[in-house]
């Protein structure tokens, strides 16, 4: 998930704290290269330069802070079951501009 559309610094701080508590990586968007759209404009294939691996990125915009925090909490819950072989691995969230 990309946080570029969240201009509120208070919200960014809250996100950083939630991510830290849940041990979610917060990755700078500049760490990704070779973006290619996948299907809709919400998903991208990209190379994560630091890890030298290809990942799928999801970009989503939110109109309200509450919607974003609900999505983040759902992702935190999702991370707990992401070790199942039929579920894609959740690596973290990114900050920056797509």
C-alpha cells in the first residue's frame, strides 16, 4: 500500500507507530524500480532494489483518515496469516509517489 496521498503528518506518525508495533516494513517508494501496470491502475509489478526481488505493489487512495486506518489494521491482521502457502506474502507499506 502506498501512503503518498496522505498529506497529514499526524496520520503519517500514527501509521509509522502502528507499523512499528506490528513489525510491518515501511519502505520508501524510491526503493522500487521498473514499474509495470498489472491489469487495473491499482496494481504494479516492480523490482524491489534493496531485496533484488520482484514484487506486486498496490496503490490505493483514501478520502478519509478512518478508511485508511481501517485498511491498515486489516493488513496487519492479514500479515498474521500470510505464512500460508496459498496466500501472497505481505512485505509492508511504502511511502512516496506512484
